[in-house]
C-alpha cells in the first residue's frame, strides 16, 4: 500500500513540476513576473483522474462489444468493402453498394441452399455496412 502511495505522490510531483515549468514559460512570454496558480495543479490532477476513469469505462465497454462480434462478421465487412471498392474504382460504378447488396444476398442464398444453414442476417448486415463505407467515400 505504501508503494502505491509513493508512486502516486511521485506522479503528482512530476505533474506539479510540469505545471510550474509551463507557468514559467507563460510568464516569460507574457512578461509577467509571477503567475500564482498553486491550486491549479491539484484541480487539474483531480479532473484528469476523473477523466481517465471515465475513458477507461468507455474503452472497456467498446472493447467488450468488439470482442463479442464473431470473426466472420469482420470478414464479411472487409469483403463488402472490397467489392464496393472494385466496382467504384475499376468498373466506375457510382452506386457501388448495389453489387455489394446482390453479393451479400447471393452468399446467404448459397448458404441456405447448399450448406442448409438459415440466413444469417448479421452476416448480410456486416457485408452491406462494409459496402456502405466505401459508398460514402464515393459520394464525398
């Protein structure tokens, strides 16, 4: 426990040194002898800790969501992007999402008829979303 407090106080001291040097540079540029902001580092340190905790929560939630997506959905997304990019750049089709939608439905029909697997609407959605990203870039 003492080690953690020691590390924390060392980090706080480093942060205070940083603010002191920053204040020194500001006072030099503004030709001010002294800027009294002794309360500022503690306030900033507290707000930084609060911000860091909030960002960590958001990061964990987003990463948990991404980990829950199956790897095949990423492949469907990438293939949708490749099909749309091909039709946009090589063929010159401005509405490159149409071949992506057709390919996605054909793939799901193939899975249904040949593999006897029901339609996976998430695969279909991932493929079309990949194509939509490229379509967005075509319009921009």
